[in-house]
């Protein structure tokens, strides 16, 4: 019975959030949207990038609208594929979420999203860390770079001023 309790305790600790390594969060992630995930009840905003909002529309190379925010979230979920995510917190945002750099294995999730054209380098915070990945995605015409879009921070500003998702998705700031 002692061994069973010890085995259960060890197993439970293996799946718990590990904070022993300078606050690092490790575990299976649920995808909230293209730049936000949750590990063991902790909301985590990916540092240095901004992905389109879930309700946001972009236009593909065929000029047809598609839900680019939902696409970013779905692609991120498929890439992670229930593998453990490791996040290193760098601070908190205005909504109280942990802001962190996160990876699966050796792959930086923010860089992966930007390189795939699913999110934008947000120089206001990243200081251009993901700029080369963004230029690569633009040059290759991947993701949002294949058509037209509104950067997420302008989309949110439009929505916050009372705009509707369809109108805010195709207004000023589009490519």
C-alpha cells in the first residue's frame, strides 16, 4: 500500500505545474485562442506576438473571407498535439494573465505562429524578436500574408469603438 501511495504521489507530481525552475510552467495546454493558452488553470499569453482575434476575418489569396483567428488557434492546437508545453513567465498583462515564452520541445510557439503567417510580431513588446520570421512568412505568402488582413491591435481598437467584426476586419490597416 505504501508503494502504491508513493507511485500515485510521484505520478501526480509529474503532471503538476512545475515551479521549481524559476517559475516555469509545464503541462498539457488547452488553446484559448491563437496567442493564449491555459495550463492547469493558468491563462498564458504568448509574449511578443499578436494573433488575429477569434471573431476576426481575413481574406485568402482567393479574396474569400475566412476566420483567421480561429485558424491560428486550430493550427496551434494541431501543432501542440497534446504534447507537454513549457512556458517561462516574463510578466503579467493588464488582464492578469501570465505573459510567457512557451515551447514544445525546442520549438518556440510564438515564432512558429509568426513563421506560419498565423500571428504577427508585435514590436511594441518583442522589440523585433520575431521580425525575421514575419518577413519569411510574408515573402513566402504564408497564412495572412497570402491575402489581406487587419492587424489584431487595430481590429480590437475598432471593436472597442463599437465596430462590428465584419466591418473591422476589412477597414483601415488592411494590406
